[in-house]
């Protein structure tokens, strides 16, 4: 079995993409280290989450994860209709508000 980063949700079937480069924190400052891919997916699923690059991470990685998360729906691996604001990406919610 391939081991995945700690930011990967147990129900998310996708593999890690690249090395562990970020820490994602929730509103209570609980965190998980992750690859860019799972860091973005985790950040998109949190309310008031934050992302920080690890000390040896490439330049700009936290910003890439932040931007990627803005385009992802929370718990994007879950199928089904998504119509409520809490089920949509930040970008989709902004578009609905005409921003």
C-alpha cells in the first residue's frame, strides 16, 4: 500500500503529487503536512483554513496551494449535486455574487 501525506483525507482516492511541502491549519490551529495536491484539497474543505510553506519548500508553493484551493469545492471527491454556498468553491461563490 502506498503511503500518502497527512493532508490526504481517508475518503479521497487520489495519490500524492510531489513531496510534502506545506502545512495546512484549521481555525483551531490543528495542522497537517501535505503535498501541494492534498494541501489544496484540504484547504478547500476547511472554514478559515491557512496554508504555510515548509522551510525547505520551493518558493511560492503556499500561494499555489491557496490559489488551487480557491477553485476546488469542499470535499471535491464526494459526488452529488452541489447547490449550497458551503458546497461550492470560493470562485463559484464569488461568481454567484457578481464579483
